[in-house]
């Protein structure tokens, strides 16, 4: 679920309201239930339109878990030589752009920072630490 606060401009409010129409709404709290697979796109559109959003804790935990599983798969592909080390940093930056580092748990944001550090300095020690921390959280 995502809580949405519309921007002050009326035109944008109408467009965002129309955009969110296809999702299940809970009134008067303005909570919108968005399927997990559509959440990154919805969050990106809302942020691009200057909406303040708050990802509720249960949904955030689901997003973080899914993101950590994707990251673990990426770590495995890097170990196997199927992906470049830069892919891990790129992955982290993309997730930070979508979900905002302030909304993530401290442990997950630390892992994302490590992933960016790994892109700059691809060390097996950093990769091992990322994998260990991800497994601990899963």
C-alpha cells in the first residue's frame, strides 16, 4: 500500500487522481493498493509528479525482501562471471532512485551503499560482505 499526498497544482492533482483510478483506493485515508510488480513504476510516476508518498511498513518490507532476493541473484551472476561488477552498483542506484534511501531500513540502505562501493572498488571481500548481509536479512 502507498499513501499519497497530491501536489498543490490542481492540474497535476487531476492527472494523478486519474492515473491512480485503476488501483483500489481506501477513502478517506487516500491509501492506494498497488500490485508488487507495478509498484516501482507507480512510485516513479508519483515522485516525478511531485507527490509526497509514504510506503507503508508491510509493503516496504515486501519491496525490500524482493529487492534483496534480486540482489542475491545478481551477486551469484557476478561470481559466475555472467555479470560485470558495475551491474551491482547500477542496481543499487536504480533502487535508491525508485524507493528513496530514507524510506528503507538502515540495514538495507547499508547494503545498497556497499553495492555502490563495490562498483567503485570490485573486491571479493566487499562482495562477500554484501552476500552475507543479504542472507542475514532474508
